[in-house]
C-alpha cells in the first residue's frame, strides 16, 4: 500500500519514518520531495568498468563550482539526498524522479530506486543526462520524490541485519560508490536449460 500525505505525516510523527532534516513543505499527495546535496562522484576518463573490481570515482563539491554542476549529454554522476532517511521494518520505499526534470532529460536513478525496510542513511542517486545539451544541477534543488509503502508485515531480516551483507547501511553524507565487488561471486551457467527445454 502506497502511503498518502496523511499517512506519511503520521509515520513521521511516530518515528516509523525518519527524515532529517525534515521540511514539511516538501510533503506531496503521496510522496515527499527530496533535495540534491552538493557532493557528487564523477567518472575519470578511460578504462573499463568492472563490477567485480573496485571502481574509484572522483569527488566533486558543487560549492567549489558556485553551487552548480553542468552534467553533459550522456554523462552520469553519483549524487545523494540532503535528507538522511530511516525506514522501520514495516516500511519500504522508492525514489522516483520529478516529472519536470524528466521532461528536461534528467534521469534520477538507473533502476536502483528501491529502499529496503530497515535502511538508514543518505540515499545515493545515479543521475544521467539524456538531453542533447548540458543540464545544470543546483545544490539544494528538488531532485526526486520518496514514495513509501506499507508492508504486509514487518520484514524478518530488515536491511542491515546480520548475515545479509548490506553494503550501504548508515551511508554517510555524500554519494557512495558501488560496492558490488565486495563478496563478488558468479554462478555456473552450464546447467541452464537449453533453448526450448522445459525446466
């Protein structure tokens, strides 16, 4: 069940949902707007991106650039929300883009907008400019909207529970680069059913 504005306000009041800093004017009919922090991670030039390896990125502080960053066509940066978000074991979330920014060509995340129950931290965003011209990011701008869902019951093992290998619990301020290489493994594919075979 997607929480409406009144349910979101109640969840915040009961501390089932914690948003810090909380700005009541950002509450929408069924979401809460989140803002872009000034810290970014950009890709260095050259090389191959390998999910099995550590892929260092370059830190950027928009305050060193007058509070803005020109995101070039096709360019991707990691960003994060100003807000530190905590969900209890009965809630899950999604971060979606703002329609006004989508119409300018900005994607707020690359299929990674889901937030598990029990998560606590700043939300990392994968920003991509699909427009044909540079798009100017502004520190502190509304960058997306947090939607919150009521689960059918509390998660037995919320995010961060022992043994889950939750890489991003208590994310610090600023974006966190991929940790896909931690505990990396692959599964054999030689035993997969052949085309046309029944499983």
